[in-house]
C-alpha cells in the first residue's frame, strides 16, 4: 500500500495541543493519512500521566517509557518532538517546521502564543496558506475569552448536565469527555473545509473553535424545543422528551433499551408484548398521543416487560423490526459481533485501540502507527 492511497496523504500537520480536543483533531487527520508532528513541552502532554492504566513501550534511546492509556486514545499515528518555547533555537526550528506545514492545531489560552511569535497573524506572513485551528474553552472573543475551560466545566455550562440524570437526582456529566470529542470532530470538519477553500483561493485562514460553542450547538432537539416551543428541557432519566416509548426498561433478568421511532414500530412492540389492545387503542395511536399519555402508557409497557426474559424479548424485537437491545458493558460492546465485523478494534505496534470510524469505498485509513514516545520523532516532515 502506498501513502498516496490514504485520503489525506501529503498533508502536513503541526500539533501544538494537549489533553483531548486538539489531539483528537490531530489523530483523526493522522488516521486519514496526514503526517502529524506533535510538538510537546519537555514534560510532555499532561495525559501521558493520566493513569492508571499505563503501557510500557521501548524508546529510541533503548529505554522504556510508561505512558497512560488515555494518551494512547488520542495520539495514534503521530510523531513527537520536544520544544522548549523559552529556547531560541527550539523556537526557530519550530517556526521552520510550521513554514512547511499545511495545518497547525493549538489549544493554548486565547492570545497565549503571541508572545512566542506563534500566533496566526505572525505565522501567516511567512506561510500564507497555513490553516490554523485554535481550540479554547470559550473562543477568541467574548467576556470569557481569556478563561480556561475543561470538558466537565463546559458540560455544566452548556446545559447538557441539566438534561442528564434522573429527575429527582443531581445533574450528571456524560461518561466520556463528550464536548472535547465533539470539538475535535467539528475541528476536523473545519480544517478540511478550510483546505477545500484554500484550493480555490490559495490562502489559509484562522479557525476559532470554542468548547462552549460546540457544547451548546449539539443540544439539537433540546435547544429547538425551547427556541421554537418555549419548553424548558429538564432531566428525564432514560426517557426521551419527544418520543414514547424510547427508553430503558427492566426485563425479568436485566435492563434493555427499546426505541420506537414511529407508529408502526409501536404497534409491532405491543404485538410482541401480547398487548394488542394497547397497540390499537386510539389514545396511543400517534407519537404526540403517546407523549401526552406517557405517565399512563409507560407503566403498562413496563409491567409486561418485567415478566419476560431479556434475551427472549430482544429476539422478539429483532424479529419484528423494532429497535431494541441490551445495555452493554464496555467489554461487551467491544466484543459485539457487529463491532468485530466492522473491525473497529486495532492494535498498531501492539497497542490496542479503536480506529476512526470512517470507511471509504477506495481509500484506506492509516492505522499502523501507535502513539509516539516523547521526543522520538523527527523535526522535519517526511522523516520517520
């Protein structure tokens, strides 16, 4: 396989980012075939120490490096070089590297790179085609622009925690750094859009990515419910504000999810549960009817589901074309035959991980390179 077969083969990326959102952009671009050089401080990315668990890997100097699994989750496929911004020679080498780059990804606090001459305006003078993506907690403008922001803080501020958890419980965060990941994906889209525009204009540009912007933007139907209907969304546990039934139910031997997205599926569910009278009841005929009758309908379904074994019920759902399935642990999800068939699990250089979930008809992903050891890369593109 030649490098030219990868979707982003030949793209040169410098990453001045740490933790998750910025590195997620770099890792996604690397999986797509870009050459990504991660520039780290002498101490390395903070997430190298965010463990346990840790993985011991050999270094170029013959020793070993112990690095947290967290770092491996977001830095696959990159080279690593060390740069001390207070060292003039290091800064000169970094600027030369950026002059040869197509993309720069950074997540320093707003204005934090200007004192080193690494801000967009300065770098664009010598590399006018540079696409420069900045990731911050609150963006480059506005009253909070200079404030730091971590995912859990932004989850609280953007509204998602007020929508997550039981109605009578405390607000809950999502179980992964949800906003960091979304920002990384929006950042990848923005970088590719800027590159497409550069192909027409010949000019790069500055991308301003805010964790808070992204967190609010993906409120989706919950925000629309308020903006268009004046409905203030609240926590509903595992229920859905706009669809019934669409939630977790307890079978006799465990929990499962049932998600009826239309009226046909609801009638089929009632048939599978031997509740034909419920399926044909005019009070539940349409989804708006069912949402209005949620407090009456859900207990009827719950009582019947509680008498059935989970595997038996899931088999009935599958046979009837009703979306439903178990609530898996992470190991169970990774071992699901569907996930195995899609080959999401990879182990570049013996380090287990999950590939970027994109599949192309002609182009492969590049997933043969693990996350780098600190400072083990080259200071120029095209050198391994």
